[in-house]
C-alpha cells in the first residue's frame, strides 16, 4: 500500500507538470481515461496515412490524421443525404442519420434506425437503408485498400463508398446521393481561420472524377480532405464549394430539393475568418429504371503528406508520397485512383478472405474476430514513412550499427513502420506487446515486420545516456542501455526513432522478457519468410541481447530469475525467482539460439547454448512443475502456486516455428497438455461460467488471484495467444471455446467494436481501449493452417 501511494504521488506530480505546465498530454493518462462510446464502426484508410472512423450509425466520429493523436468528435455536417425524384418531382429527401442536431436544422434529420442495418468485415463495411414508404433500398459498401502483401495501395489514405440502388417501384426513379463534409475534424482548429475549398476535376485514361478539395491550413501538419464522385455514362456529378455547417443549411437543402442536383459554382471559396467554419458537398445522380438497379460511386481521400511529430524536429514523408508525390495534385490523383481501382482491391480482398469465410470448420464469430481485429493495423495511430533518399547507413544505424548490412536497403524499399501500444497508451512499437501482435504483420505484411525489427536492432546496439527518473521506483537511470531491447521507439508527441523509451513507469533495462522476445521473433520471422539475409544481420544482435540476459541467471543453473518486482509485460504483477512466464520464454529463446546457430554453422555458439538449455530445462521442471501445471514463480509466496494463463508463452512460439518436438522439445509434451487443460478448467471454465475467456491468474482452489491489479484481469491478446497454443497442441475445441469468450464479451456484450481493450474484469471494468495485443488472433490462424 505504501509503495502504491508513493507511486501515485510521483505520478500525480509528473502528470500535473506535463499537462498543466508543459501543456502536453500524458503518454498514459491514468486520471483522464478516454470514455467508452459504443458507436464505432470500420475505420477508413490504408496503413500509415491516417484514419477516419465511421460509426455503425453512419457518422464520422474518430479522427487520427496527425500521427498517433486522436480526436473523438462526431462532425454533424459529415453526412450522406438521399434525394428521390419521380416524374420531375422530389418525393423523398432525407439525411441518412438518426441524429437530431441543433445545427443544420433546415435539413430533414431523424432517419428511423429500424430501417437501417450495419455489417462490418474489415476492411469493408455495409450499410443497408430500406427507405420507408419508397420501395427503394440503398446499400452503401465501404472499402479501404488494406490488402495483404501489397506495399503500395495498402498505404493510401482513401476510402470508397459504393452505393447500390435497388428500385422496387413500377416507375423510374432519379436518385441522388449527396456527400457533405466539414473542413476539419470538429476541433477548435476548424475555427482558427484561413481554411478554404475548391472544386476539382481529374480526367485520365477515359475516366473522369469530380469533387471538392477542403484545404485545412494549420501551421503544423496542414491537410486536405477530398470528397468526390465518379462520372460515367448515366451518372452526373455536381457540387457545392462552400456552405456554413454551423447555420441552418437551408440553402443546401433547397438546392438539392429543387432538382436533385447542386449548383456547381466554378470558383474557389474565400479563406475563412477566425471563428468561422466551412463545409462542402458533392452529389452523384442517376436514373434507376423500374425494378432496376444502378450504382453510384463516391470517395473520401485525405492528404497530410509531410508530417512533424510533436517535437517538430524532423520532417517525415508518408509512404504513399512515393507513388503520388507530396504536391497539390496528390489528393485529386488519390481520389481518381481510388474510384478507378476499388474493384481490383475488392477482388484481392475477397480472394484473401474467401477460403476462411467459406470454411465450414470455422465458427462465424471467429471469422468476424479474425478480420475485424485487423482494424488496429491502420487505426493504431499507425505511421508509415519513407527514408529520405539522401539518407546513408550511418544516419540510420549510428556508430554501433555497422553490422546491419541490409538495414538501409530494407528501409529504403519498405520504409519505416510504427503503431501505438494503444490509442490510450501512446507509445510506438511497444515491444513486449508487439511480441503478441506481430503475428498479424509477419503473416500479412512481412516486410513491415522485417523493417520494424531492423529499427529495434538499431536501438539495441546503441545507447541513450540521458538520465530520467522512473515513476514506479522513483530512481534515476539511463533511458536506454546498450545491448538491451527498448520498451518502445518513442512517443508521437515527441520524436519517435530519435528518442526511444517513452515509457517511464519502470526502468525496462531490468525487464526479463524484452530481449527474449526479440530473439523469438527473429527466428519466427526467418522460419516463415526464409529470409537468410535478415537472419545473418540479426544473428550478432541476438547474441548481444542473450549475453546481456545471461546476467539474470544469478545461480548459473541455466535458468534466469525474476527480480522481485513487476519486471516484464505484466508490469503491475510482481515475480520473484524462477517463473513460468519469463523462464519459459528464456528456454524457448535458448532453443532458438541453438537452431539459428545450426542454420548459420556457428558450432561454438550452438554448443554454448545447448549446454545452457540442458541445465535450464532440468531447473525449470524441478523448480516450477507441480504435477499439473507450472507454478507462477518459485518464491514460495502465498501466490507462487497461482495458475497463470500465459505460462506456455515460450511453447506458443516454439510450436509456431516447428521447434516443439524431437531434439528441440523443450517442455515435455505431457506437461504442456496438462498445463493447458488445467488452464482451461480453472482460468477459463471456472471464471465467469466460462463465458469471458481466461483470467490471467487463478488460484488452485478456483478463485481468481487478486494479488495485483493485473492478475485478476482478462487480457484479450493473451487469450488469443493461449487459444493458438491450445490449437497447436491438438486442443482445438478448447482453444475456440477460450477465445470465443473474449469475442462475445468485447464485441457483443460490452459493445466495444473497433476499440478492443487491453483488459477487462468479470464485473464490466475495462482498461485501455483500442489496444495492440489482440492482433495476436492471427496466431490462431497460423496454428490452424
């Protein structure tokens, strides 16, 4: 209790200085958590160019254009409106929103939600509107270019809305869809003045796209939004360059109502005055024959090609600028490209998803979870930037990184990639958590995983001698030690890659899992990609971090010991002595060192680690195996016999790499299966009636371990990893039952769609919305494959 009070005091002092004096947001704000809003749907945009989230009711409600920084604002003017005309008369005009706002009251709001249906399968979503009394059905299909193994189109900041119109009437209907958008994201910046709009047309290769550009001219990271539609035979596109979204909107409404078209002024708007807001609209129209069907295609694109992070020290160019440049013509070109290529994107998405969706062996909830959890790949504050063309190896690797011979070619070709630990935990590439999430990257965009690993390797071989006080212990230490894996590569509100380890709760140089997780990922990446150049580059780094880790084997028994504090990813759960989690990761890493040495023909290192493995396996079994499972730790404390759901994490990685049997069997198969069955019986089925996944810690008598704030939480990403381990060991039914509890709890009972948290407890308490770790569900797919 005294320790907790001491930490709370230190944290509050730091929080006050950060937020009230420096006027910056805290990297983890324990005092002002983001409130739960059960409104989110499928986000728009590719990887690393920013995201705009559209809610399941059709609203645009979460914005991440500045890298890693979120605004949770529903912008009322951002809407789709339908106009139906029969025999030259408008018979129906409706904003397709259930909202009844205080602005734009000249519009017809309050669409009845009973006539609308939402479906999402990332990166696509569908909204179906059965227009009451009209015998017309609209289906809006939303598509973003998130395509496995695609390193061009997957980087584009665009989303396409394909409106399928079904006319059930016995007469023709003229149908117009108006897309309106405010210049901005709903924050005070919208009223700072100087923003302006202009119409545009792009005609290329016989395809014509028209719309409006909304230039948002902030001093730092200005951006442009583009709303547009595809002109083709039978489809007309009109626009309105500007209107006041804070007014009644009556002039816009009447313009559309009159003839189903907008006035299409040719001139650009004047820059807004301070305090003013501006908006624009584009309208696509067509005639739909009786009992017929037509399609209208609209798009939203945005461009913030050059970005500064919070420190404003370096200018970074986003990945998509390689293909579209950073000039004024980039966003119009993106709009044209999106509207003329989305059909190709959909074919690729369907080819990727179809075998899984059509498998009768896989439950429906799993198919939903597998694809929809991928939202975090783009909406995790994700940034993907180019390495400057004049960059040399020394610029990237520093004085100590000369051995990374393929670092520069990899980063030049594939750029630098980073995503947040969570939307509330603002650290890029948090490595202890990425260990779980990395399966999504290595399976779907392996070159991004390789690039990320090179960035981590560079930080390993260098050091940062700046002193800093850590909040948990109140002690001062170096930010980063040489030959130690960093916790993260920085805060987007500072200068990522330049200054690492934004995390200042603990001094993570003494964490036991970070170095091991680097080694495990290196071999796993090699095993799945067969990239021998990568393996050779990483081999000296693996040796360095393992040598650094060896100091934690204080009694030379081949097994590392934990230090009596929370010195691993469970950063509020104390571990003392040998432990199932870190000890298991250690032995798995030692095994992989043996295997890599064998592949690379390094007999001396192979012998060294074979000897360590032999001793360590004996110590692990002797000190932790109790006949049914591996004890939490060997300290002999009241909770050392707790059943940890993550006790087989080392086996999880070994199994994923085919190193779990024969000469490479580290943990006896019978012990692994027994431990997993015990976890299923106790942590899963004896917790919340088996309906919420696996609690992190369970006492042998079937009562959750309450020794820490984390031991009685369920961590969704850990549960998916546990399920994958069960599947690897033949416990397929148990694996699916375990994972299903998390999906049902998050996506159905708690309404946390597209914001899966790190953790929850049995009684509807959750922590850290929109978190990285649940991407580990892709390890289940690897196990199944």
